[in-house]
C-alpha cells in the first residue's frame, strides 16, 4: 500500500520485526525512510 506519511509502516514495525512498505512515488518512499529513521524502526522496515 502507499507509504504516504509512513505512519502505517511505523506502527506495524512497533509490533512486528519485519514490515514491507510500498509506494510508486519515490518522494513518498524517501519520506518514509526518513520517518522510520526518526522513529528508530528503520531496521525493521523494507521500503520498495
């Protein structure tokens, strides 16, 4: 699903060790990566 503000991926990563976040917009993927880093869950999320 679209990462948009990445909140769904971050919330999922807080409950799980492996999350896949998908978006066709490269800006959204970049924002998702930054958001995951700021929230300390980037190691748990794979952005596509």
